[in-house]
């Protein structure tokens, strides 16, 4: 059974397309990667070539998912290949935030790269399904973007919980890859 294992969300304001490259030790065959743009009806698939997925994103809001049956063993790098003067994308997180009220909230931060290191052991380590934000400074999203991200990421969280329950709650947590994340 294929389960959703990694989700991250991106808000892009720069009107010039940004090339986003996701790479790492992903195994063979490469897992499926899709992205959904706000306003789109169906996710777009991205082929993995030479151990990396590459997509050109216009301004907008995106939800990116990687589907795998097993743990992705090593670090994944999500890198925006920016042209001189181009603004980096804004990564978006929805989940528990220290000291936030309500306990689950949205956080966004600007970064040219996101490095996702899975924990050394996945056994019995329930986590959120996307990378947690780095410490502030954070970015405030427009209300329509914030509402879309909150709805989409809450739905993803519920879907992943359901997938884990159907799988008997065994195996690698559905929320891999959020142990250590740094932006640059």
C-alpha cells in the first residue's frame, strides 16, 4: 500500500518562475512526487531524473507530496534555484507550534532551501507529516493563501492519520522527515 510520507507547502510571490529541485537518497524506484496549485483541480506529477525531481513554479500556492511505501533513508534537499534579484519562496507549515494558541497553527518562512533530515530511528516516533518551521522570523500570508493552506494541510493530516490506522498503525510513521529542518 502506498502511503503519503512527506508533505511540504510553498507560497511563491515572485512573478518569475522558480525552479524547485527536490533531491536526496530516495531509493529505487523513485517515489511519486505530485504538486497541487491553489485553484487547480488535479495534482501534477513530476518525474524523477537522476535522483531529483525538478519543477518550475509560477507565483501561487502549492502543496507538494511524496508517496512512498518505505522510509526515505537519508536527507532530502528542497532547493529553489533563484536568478539574481529573485525572491525565495515561502515554506508553509501547519501543525503544533510551541506556545501557539490554538495548539495547531500555520507558520510560514522565507528560505532558498529546506534540508530535511529524518530521525535516526523511526520506530514508534509519531510526528507531523511535513517539516516543522525554523525559529522566527516568520512571514504573514495573505488571508486567502492562509485559508487554503490550513484547509489543505488539515485534510492531508487527517488522510495520513487514516492511512496509518488502515495499516494497523505499524511501520514507519506516516509523518517522516520532520525531525531536523533548517532553512537558508
